C-alpha cells in the first residue's frame, strides 16, 4: 500500500518531489591535435572535468485517471557546483565544430553545387572543422550564424533556431508526458509506463520490438522484485533499456539488488540480432541515435567505449575503458522497488569524416569521435535513509524475532493443554 502512487501513501511525496540529491558529472574530450587530425592523423583526446551540476527534479501536471493511471511531466534543473568540479565553465576546450561537421555528413549525398554553397558559406563565416569554445558554450549553447545559413541552403535540415549546444534543451526541460500505472488496482503494475507523449510505441526504429515502450519511467519499480532484470524507458536514449541482475548486497544496511547493463545493450545486429532494429549499425558498443536527433550523425555508448568493439578505442588515442569508472549500475531495494543508489552513465559521440566537396573537412578519416560523457548519480541519505532503514529493516526484523518468541511461548502452552486433555 505504501508504494502505490496515492497521495496517502508514504512514498508519494518521494515520488512527487525526489528528495535524493542528484548530481550530474560531465567530462569533455578535448582534441589535442586538431591540425594533424584534419590532415588524416588519428585524433588524440584528453578528458577534462568533471564539471558537476546539482540536479533537482520535480513533477507537475499530475493528473489521475479512471483506468488506474496517472499522468505527469517531470522537470529538471541543473546548477553548476564549482567546489565539486575540476575546472570552470569559462575554460576553453578544442572540440569538433559539431554543427559544421554534422551538417557536412548530413549533406554528403546532396548535389555538388549544394555542398559548394556550404563550403563558400563556411569560408565567409570563418568556420573550421575544430573550434575553441568554453565549457559553458559547448554544453549550454552559443549563438552561431551557421544555423541560419544552413537552413537557408537546405531548408529544414536542422529545424531549430537560436543557440546551439549539446545540452541546450536539457536544463529547465521536461522528459515528456508520462502516463504510468498507480498500482491502486494491481500493485504488480505500479510505475509501469502506459504511454509516453500519448504513444504506446515510438517510431524511431526499424522493428516493432525496438520501438516498444517497456518498463517504468526509471524512478521506481513494482515491489517484490526478482533477481532477473528490470526495464525502463529513457527519453534521452529514445528507447527502452533493460538492465540485468548482477549481485545482492546492502546499501547502508538496507538489502539491495544491483542491476547493470548487459554487454548486448549497445551491441549491433550482427552480434545481437534483436538489436537489428536499431541499425544501420557500425561496430558493436555504439548505438546510432540519428533518427531521434534530427538525423545528425550522433551515437551513444558507454563512457570510453567500455564494452565496445576494441576497434573504436583503437581509432583514437586517450581512451581507457574501465568497469569501475565507466560501467553503470542501479541498486534497488527488492521489497519496495525503490532505488537506493545509482550511477547512470552515457557517452555522446559524433561520426566525422572527409566529405567530398566541402573543403573544410580536409582529409579527416572516418571516426566515431567521443564528445563527452556524463554520470547522473544519487543515493538515499539523511533522514530519508533513516526512515527507510527503520521501516524496512528494523521493524521487519523485529517482527521476525517476535514471531519466533511467540512461537516459543506457545509451544509450552500447547503441550500443557494436551496434557490436561
């Protein structure tokens, strides 16, 4: 009863305004040899950061429906934490000219005169394949006249205006309209997604299975979990994701199941046929998300290409994949389905290459180049943890002891009653 989405339940306030302090740590990859890379050399990368942001999440437009569901929109706000960061947002970093290189690849198969127009526009705007921008500009956006120019040359190619940045739409934004089950009628369905933005399925991918919206919204799961797997729909990844059980343990004395990403999560269709619907694929370990990112040549993966084809790591210098640093995990209390501790990590990559007819791309060899990776981490602590421990560890343990005490006391009484009879 206390894990249902019901204003009278204990967990409702936790669900509505998440009390857990979340932090997003961002690591950017700077290119140390941009001139050599432009001439066909292997890119040499250096990881910078973390740049840490305190993340606040809250729900609005909470609407209960007659079919045992509730709709809501969850917003997130991010605030830079200088004391927790290794560097400031004002630092300059050399990275690919993401907008220019993306547009070049997107225009590769267009007529030569269109690419010639773009080359001329890039020259007049003094745009180059690599740019030196501040951390704040790369993440949160900068004014770029190239946006208007591209939309003039190829209308609708990049259908947005204003600032361009990797996280420009991330802050003060919502994750879409989720409709989930409340568990009032069927507790085994609590938190399971009924629809997202009114959709029962998305249409980004090439198979019905890959387009399915499975699991929860990624915040809580139904109680009485089994040590097998859990699913959730991620709007950021544009897909449902399945994590698998790794081990049992305890977090601050509270029993947990740890779930991790299987090696097949971002595998290509050759290595894992069910993922064929996410293709066209390249090497295993990266997922093409161009269909849900305005057809831009973008890929997601684990940080440093952890669990990916070694060829991806070998194509650049400066990556050091490690399970301890780059694997994601989720620790969930199995009785309630409430996460106790988590660290969700993803890397954003861009496919860059020489495009014939666009001189600014030089002799760049085709490569999936890491741009940044981030970890969203949080754990239950303070008074919330104390309440959790008391209600879900101490009291159940006390009840277990009491039942044995009562059983022990009842045995002599039963024997005495049998003797008297």
